[in-house]
C-alpha cells in the first residue's frame, strides 16, 4: 500500500470508529492492540498478567462519552495518533503502579540525573541511553535505531557507573516502571514555545527533510527532554507498528463485543444505535 493509500485507510478507520462502526473497530483493534500490548510489556511489566485488562480498560475509556477521548487525539496521521494513544496508555498505567516495586539496586532515574547523563551527547547516543533506561534490550535497540552493537555500546558508556543494572538485559522490560513513567510525565509536561510540532519529527524519521531543515530540529531535541521523549516515542512506535502481527480475529471479536456490552451497561445509546441500528 502506498503512503497516500495508508493515510486514507487510517482516516477512514478513525472516522468509522468515531461513528461506532464495528468493522472500523475491528480494523483499529486488530492493528493497534498488539502495539498497546508491546508498550505494556516494556513500561508496565509488572502488569504482564493483566495487560489484556489494561488494554480493555484503555479501549473503553477511549470509547466513553461518545468517543470523546478518541476524538481528542491527533488525527493528522497514524504516527501522531499513536503517540497520543501511547501517552494516554502510559498515564493510565502509571496510576496502577507501586513505586515500592521498582528495583532498588540502582538510583531511580529522575529528571535531573537523566539530564546530567544526556548532557553533551550526540542525539543518537541520547536516544540509546534514554531507551535503555526505559527498559529496552541491546538487541531491540540495535534493530529499532538501526545501529551496530559498537555504536550501541558507545551510547551506553555513561550508564556503567550507576546504572549497570540496565546493561546486558535480554528482555524488553523497565526496571523502575513507577519512576520512569513519572519521568516521562514530567518530560511531557515540560513543553516550551521552541518545541517543534511532532509532524517535523515524523518527516525527519521518514527521511523527508533536507539537512538544512533537520539540523536545528535535531539540535533542539538533543537539548530538550520534552522533545527527546516524543522523538524516542516515535522511534518505538514505528518499530512496534512494523514489527508486530495483527491481533487474531477471535481476540479482536472478543474486544469488540466487550466494547458494546460495556457500552450497553453504561447506557451509551448513541454507540449502541450505531452498532445495532436500533
Ligand atoms: Zn522541545
């Protein structure tokens, strides 16, 4: 499918979801639930047993009040939309974590310590370091950022002293979910007037910009925790969206039916009317 056709499909699916069309919800859930599950595995590993439940809760929250939350997300294109979905999921997930369950054999990453670790590094090394603290294994990082093991290791040098716990992991899972999600929330709230729109990041990551255009933006990202958070979020969303299989139809159908059943329980008539033509 061309990128233009993909964009049309994305807009049609979203419009259908907001109109309560079950076919659109099937397409939506089939494509995006596996991405949600991957994010839960990385950022909320202690909920691993309950990821289906968090996925379902998130879905119901998107659909509540005539899809109010879904409508509030960026509709420009799929990546921007997924970035909003990711923030929404992580904000909800953060409320379910116990800080006491974070590991204690390393200092918890806080904004000032992470800023100090990132200071002065080239952007690629900042990405490696940030995503490593988030919980990614070397193998996943190398594929996600398309880098060699040697470059990955150079990006990790500053972690040797205090954060060796995150090095040499072979599973993608955060070691301090509560502290990290708090840090991400801090980064998301630290937006300044100089922060470029997400669309510019998407264009750079798609190779659609000249060096002239991208140089000042990449420089800003290297100095701004808010933008580094959004930039690395796009990196992981692009990676997971491409890398995961569609959700099996039986699971899609189960989710769609739960959506309507819950909606019925809450008497969300506009949705039911559209689903059942009642
Ligand atoms: Zn910024």
